[in-house]
C-alpha cells in the first residue's frame, strides 16, 4: 500500500519587546543566567500579572501580516502542568479565545535549479495565540541546570492546519514565514538563540484517503535543517511500521541531532490533561478596531509580493529578486539607490553580486562589517557608480576597480575616478591606431569574425583595452574594429 504524509507545524516565535509578557522584567539574550527575573516571573505568592500592550499589538501585526482575522476579544487561560522550567507550574496562554484566527502563508517551493523559480502555493493557518515562554533547561552529564531569564518572554504560537505533505513544503513554509516576521520587525527569528522553534506533527494515510492517520509530534526543533531531517525520518519510521502491519502510537518524540533518529518522550497529552481554566487575574482584551486598522497600515510589503513587483515592473530576473527580496534592508537599500539613478538592473547587479561578495569577504576575515548597514557604502555610492558608467565617463571594466576602492574607503566613485585619472578615453585617433595594430597582429580572429563569429572580436578588443589600461570606450572600440575590418 502507498502512503502519503500529512504535516502540520506549531511554530513558537519570541516577540521582540523590551520587557516580558506579564511583568516589567527586561529580557536580553545572553545575559548572565537568572539575572532577568522578578517576583512575577518566579511565581511568588501575592504577585499579579500586568499585560504588555506592545506584545499584544505586535502579535496582532503578525496576524495581519499572515492574513488572520483579529478577534474582537481574546482572553487568557491557565495551562496547568508541572515542569522544572515553569516556576508557577502553569503557563498563561490563550486556549479558547486566541488573538488571531485563521490566516494563510504563501510559500515558494524549490525550482528545478537555483536559477529557476519554483511553484507557489498557500498553507492554511488555524490560529495564532499569545503565551509566555518557559525558562531554559540545560541537560549535563549528571544534572540539569535551569535559567529563568527566558521565562515570561512574549511568545506567539503559530499553528498551521495539517496542510503540508513533504519536508520540502515544511522548509519552504518556515523560510517564507521567517522572512515575513523579520520584515515586519516582530522578531529576529534567530533559531540559534531560541527566538523561533518548531514542533512538527506528522501522520500517514493511504494515498487517496481523506481520513487523517495517528500523528506523532516532534518537539522543539531548533533549526530548519533539523525540521527537514526529523520529518523525513518520521515519515520513513511510520511507513516501516505500517508496512509491517503495526499501528502508530500517538506520542511526543524528541529529535537527536547526532544520531539522526528520534525517541519517545511521552504519550501525547490531550487538552483535558492540562486542566485549562480562565485566568482569574487577567481581564479579557478587547481589540480597538481603529487601532487594528492603524497596525495594518504600518505593515511592510510582503517579500513575495515585492519579488513579483520587481519582476513585473522593473524587469528584474528571478535570480536577482530571490536574493534582493529576502532581506528587507537590502531591498530598501536598492530602492533608495533608484531614487538617485533609475537603472534597476545595473544597480541590482551591483548590490546582489559585488556588494554581497565584498561583505562576505569581510565576514570571512573576521572583521565587523558584515551587513549593508555596517559597510561604508550608501545607496548614493551605488547609484552614482551606475550613473557615471551609463554616461560613458568610465567603462564597466573600470567600474569594478572603482567599486572595490569605494567599498574599502567610502569615497564617492566620481571622486575616485577624478583622483586616479580613470576617465574613459574617447580619443578616436589613438584608439583607431591601436585597433589597426590589433587587426594586423591577429589575422585568425579577423578571419573568424568575417565568417560570422561575433565573439572573435573580443580577441581584438583585448590588446586595445590593455594598451589603454581599460580606458578605451567599449562602444567606440566595437564600432572602429568593425569599420576597419569591413574596409579591409
């Protein structure tokens, strides 16, 4: 029997705020353990929670970004369980009335190659609700240590419908989701810092069936590569069990990165196991519709919408837009440069090829400048370089030399050209004499060009460019060579 996978994800995203969800205690990743706590975080008797309104608004923006309906009213429930990283022995969450309802995420699946755009489809969401993060447990050889710094940090849980059928779709979903969240400034989504974690629910069913199989949950996957590997392992594990006539046990499993396998943690809890009830210390939150409209107006353009716009309106290829639109800072740098000189393809090429190459080289050498904002270049640098090339002041070849120097020094390109005497030569007499020498010295290339091989002209252009140190006007050089060859 053939089986197909049904996959749903639960993604926990730390919302970027100065203070925690229900207290004024601050949070900053990397602080000394157990230094960012207070009586509320530790659940001491007599303490009461106070809502973080910024977290509520940012979660609402997240919902709007993902096409959710923002509830008129959301309320808080206590999820009761004993675990060492939960000081209060319960978690404040939104079980019955979440802030964000429904929604969907557009994903872009991998194409047949890196240079070809893949299929687009939508993944349905069930809900997004707010809750508080537990502390962090670190398991050592013979003991477990607890850091409560993270306890109480605002956490948005994004729950998909069982709407995916492969690890490739799950990976595409997580990449697109992370891009949108970072674009909107809701979270940095750094999985290494625990700002984004994922639980994967996987089940199998016979191909053609619409009945869901028994699912297992893979907990706390802390990288997209781990999500991919864990899903693929679980599909293979369940397939083997079903093909041997066995049945799947509903359970929570833990992924072991080193062995590339998973193991059972516990049988899957049901909602009644948590004994949910409304929190008596927190009033329901009524969302002001005018404020929701303001939050929606503040949303940035979604990355895939921007990618389509760049392709349709600016004529940029997928190879460029797939790099430019992933990073909001990079795309805004590009758009700012266009205001100075409207040359989309040339400017986009300089940013996605030359600028990113230089930034990567700097990072590899361990220096500090590894992002656009940390480099010495501004949009005006790139735009001015493109402009003086378009105006024929310098050639594209000289432009590469100028780019390297302006990246290193921060000088404007026109100033570098003037200082180094790099202006393009338009001296017809000098260039014509050099062209005659090149033609006389390479009869083979001349013959190939006469036979229709246009590329043979490059063998003649090379010596001229070398003699002029790259300053010969390429357009003039082409015209002169063709003219002289035609004249014999």
